[in-house]
C-alpha cells in the first residue's frame, strides 16, 4: 500500500460544478496535510493546509480531514477552466519530523 | 515562489558527464529538499538538508550527491549522468514553526541526458 494514494484521473467536471478530489494515507500518526496545485510544466503551488478534523474553507476551496478514516479531500466549488491542473496531496510522516510524502496527483479537467 | 531560484532551468548533457544543479533561496528556511518528478512516479525525494552541512538521503538517492555550505544554497550533483536521470528536478524549502510546515517549490530544472 502506498503511503499516500490518489486517483490519477483525469477527473472531468463541467464548468460551474463542484470538483471533489480525494486522498487516503496510511500513517495514522500523520498530523499535517496539504493540497498543492500543479499546472502543466510548472512547479507545485500550495493552495490549502489542514491540521484538524473537519472542514477548512478558503474561497472556492474546502479541505476536509477525517483522521479516523485516514482521508483528506479537496472540494472546488464553481469550478473554472483555469482550475484544470494536477492536484497533489501531501502528508507529513509521523516519525520523520517535518518530512512530507506526496501522492501521485489527480488530474482535473474543467470543461467549458 | 519568488524566493527560490533554480539554475539552470534547462540542461541537456551527455551520458557519463557530471552535472550540478543549484538551488538558491532568500527565505532563510532551515530545510531544503531536492525532488525529481517523472510521469507515473510523482514527486520522489532525492536528498534533503536540515541545516548547513547537514544532509541526508531520500528514497531515490543513488547516483546523486548534495552539498550545503551556506543556508541559502543547496547543490545537487549527478556524479555521472545516466539516461534514467532524465527528469524534472524541483528544489523545495521549508520553514519549520511548530506543526509540519508546507514546502515551497522552485520553478524546476528540466534535465535531459542523451
């Protein structure tokens, strides 16, 4: 089992819809969770961080964390074509200080 | 991020030659990382540094070495480049305050080994 798993996609949603991206992780001791967006040919950029169970909202983005079930998700409301990118989930390793493990990413396509 | 500069941005080199990639940060972050990103493999950690002259191996360190003589600079050297090292290389920094902090990435170096 991979430490951090994401469906590679592509996930295709129509413009204006809600895109739901999911990530599961194996280390029960993980405490810090991050979502990165990566446009083709560009570097990953941080869009959300979450540390506590529940929802965290930032504009059109909502991160959801459920430590008991070991998953973290990212919801993008009112999806726009400019949201088309690969979304990477990153989780800290409980026994490795500040090291982050990345999932393979989910490619999102928002169709006009 | 504006505070993390990778050089060169693109490089083509021949098999067997040494190559050095540079990462320079102006953020004064303690931790620095080198990742490679390949289709189907995502981001894989090569080496990291937790301070000046303090470095350690990541999951794919074979064939790579690093050095950090100053807080702001982290060098990645391919001792004898091979075609399997053709990849996009990202440097990242991390400023640790309390809980694990996010990584901030440079713009990447696209390396082709012919």
